[in-house]
C-alpha cells in the first residue's frame, strides 16, 4: 500500500522544495568575489613610506623579507665578501673577473692574462645589487639610465663568486646583456621606463613595495584621511586589495606573476606594467614552459607556482594556496619551521605513523618534519650553486629524496610546450610560443616546424598574424620569401617594431640597402632608443653610401651609451673613408678596448696600419 503523509510532512516537503528552487535562482546565495575599487586608472601609487605611516609594524617586517630585500644600491646591499679570493675565470672566453671596493663604490675588473702578463683590462662600476641575499646577489650596471647585467654573481649558499646564471651555458655576453621591463618588474617595484626604449629607466625603486601585492593605494589613503573606516574583522575593505580575500585563482595569479618563470608572451596592447593584484594573469600575458623527460625532477628557480599546481595536495583541495604556508609580511628565513609543518597537519591529521606511509625509521630520522621529505631542498636547472625548496608536494618527491628514485629518464628529451597561465590558447598563440622558445631556449629546427604547423591553423585577421609569419621566415633565414611577403605592405602600416626590424634586416641580407632604410627607419620610429635598431640603421645608411647620416646615427648611439663597440668600429671605418686615419685608428682601438676579441676591428686596424706603412715608405 502507498504511504499516506501527514499534513506536517507535506508542508515540510514543500518548504524544502521551495528553498531548493529559491537557492537555484539566487545561486544558493553564494558569496560573491569581493570588488576592489583600486583596480583601474583612477587609482595611483603612493609609495611605501605612505603605507608605513599607518602600518609601521607591517612595514618593518616586510622590508626584512626576500621581496623587501630584492633590489638595492651597490655596495651597501651586497652580501658578498671581497679580497684576493674574489676572482672568477671564464674558461671558455678566457676572461678573468675581479670584483672590488674602492671609495665606497663597487667595481668589477675584467682582464686577460697571456704568459703571465695582463694583456687586456676593463673596469666597470656596479650600481645595483639584485637579490635578497638568501640565494644570490647579481649585479647591474647603469649608464645614462640604461641597465646591463655584469657577468659575475655572488652565490650566498656556497659563499663564492661565479659567472652569472646563463653566462656559462649560453655564452658570456660580458657587459652586453640588457635588462628590460620583464626582468625588472619581477625583481623590483615598478620603475619608470623611458618611452621608446627597452632598457632605459629614469626612476628606479629599491625593492618590491607594498603596492605590488595590494595594488595602488591612493583610494585607500584618501578614504582613511576622510575618516571612512571599515571593520575588516567583519567586512572587506574595497578601497585596496587584500590578497587573502581574493578567490584562489586570483591569489595564485598574484603570486605567479613573478613566481612562474617561463616564456612570457604579452597579450595585444599589454605591457609588463599592466598586471595589478586582483586581475587574471592570463588577461595580460601567457606564460609557457617547455617540458622535458626529466622535468619532474629538474626544475627552474622561479617555478614555485608551477610545482605547487602539479601537487596532489593542491589538486585535491579547494583551500590550499601560497598563503596557506607563507605570510608575505614575514621573512621565510625567520619563520619557525613549525608554521610550515602545521600547515600540512591541518589536512593530514592523526598520528604521523598513520598519516605518513614512509618507513618508521625514515619518519624518526625526519623528526616528523613533513617538509624535509615532501618538499626537500634541491638544485635548480637554471641557477647554479643554489638550493631551493621544491614545491611539488607528494609521495614521488619524498621517494626521490629518501631513496634517490626517479621514474623518468635522466635526459633532456623535449616533450611539450605547456601553457601555465590560464587555459585559453589559440593556434596562433602556440605559434608565437614556439618562436619564443626557439629564440630563448631551444634553437632547433623542429621548434620552427611546430611554429609553422600552428601558423597554418591560424587566420590572417588575427592579431599578431603578420608578426608571427615574418618572425618565422626570419628565423628560417628565408629572406627572399620574407621580402616577397613584405611587398604588400608599406612600412608605415606596421605597428610592431620587431617586425619592421626583421624585414629591414632581411633587406640587408639581400643587399637591398635603400629598401632596408625604409624598414629600419620605421623600426627606429617605433623604438627610437633601441640601440641595436639604431646601429642596424647606421649599417644600412653606410651600405646606401649615406655616410654623413650614418656618422650621425652612430654618434647618437654613443651619446646614449658610450660602450658600444659596433658603433666605434663603424665610426672608424667612416673616418678612414674620409682619409682621417688617425681618428680611424683611435676608433678601432676604442672598439678593441671594449671587446678585445672583436675580429672585424682587429682586421680593420691591421689593414689601416699596413696602409700607413706603405704610405710612409
């Protein structure tokens, strides 16, 4: 028989259905993400000293953190030791480096020895020290606002000097590696970049500041001065971003803006200055990273976000974020170990012998320290002489730490190019990513084949399509095809400086000097302070026999940055062409003083001296 329901049961049932329907209609009244009003052009930066006036304790703690100590003046910010032991040798290029202090300033001497005698020497002043001193101190040279990296680094954990990261594997560019916005905006607060340049700055902050994580503070300050106070114990103060109030995806985006190193590709019209706390990182840039056969066990320095997102703890939890373990106002070095262990124990409760599957002896040796096994310190694939915490939390990490096990081949077999920020990538995005991979890390033919494959899947009306097609032909050195393609455009139609430059360079390769001039002039209109572009324009002017214009171009380069051997060489050639052999010789010697291995300068100097000897006889 069918059951008969009482009136009370029927009313309760109807009420439950009504509440369910109402819940569906209003989204179960889920709390909305907080809206912060300082994420727009109406908000401006106020500086750390303004923050300090109301938050002195937070300020005092923060400036002791790795972020607060990320950038400083030399030598005050340096953790290095100096003296006779401070010598670094580049065995490939046969240069010696000796950092030293003199008159409260820091310098580096580059020199070469031949049969025990100094055959060459060059001294450069160091202006900035990059790095908190927890792992490294790298060094930057600033001249007339232009930033370049010095070739030596202090490796704190091993208490030693060495060549800067990448200066061994990729060749030593000596004092020629320029430092642009991508680098500076992660290692420092936002500098003021000179328009039209890639590495010239007119205002340089000294360390990451409060507003990099909280967003511009002008609205917040104005409201507090006006007496508008919010009880943050019960409400969210919408005048400034509180990272803990952001949803997890945006919390992670905030951290991985700098702790997710890879191939960063800006969205159309965006710059590295455009990301603010509370934004989706994918709306500003895509970050790609090549995966290799051994990527589980070998990882790069700034990969904390990538490693964390691969962890089972992260994938199986909706609450785990960077802030679960880290307090950004507190130095990691000064944080008690127990805080990190307690973060693990919030989820992994119960006796350790039941929670952990490791052998009892291993648990005893670890002293119940989850971190020591599941997040061990490890070397990195890109920075030598350092050890960092591996943020890939899991049993496999612990097994490798305890037993040295590896489930992967110990090789560098390429597997894929993976998008790490967001999940939306068009075929054209992938083509751009493979071209950047070729330029920065892996100049292999199959990488260009991959870029071509994805370019064929794209449509011609997409942003960057023209730039990607030109870039691919340029990297393949197919200059004839590139020039045939460029015939359909006027240089003034191109709004991307690198595209104009690549077409101009292709014209020079094909001995089309007058055509090269038009394209290189366009590149220099778009980036008038890109010194490489200017030097290439000068080369085109020389090929077109516009010698006076070429001389002015090279002198303009040296007026911006005096240590440019290419400009010195070409000014020497122009002087010799005018018959001013004394000036020509001086320019060649200046080029060799900057680069003693500059083969063309040596050849020109020998030819000049030989001609002078013949004239004298």
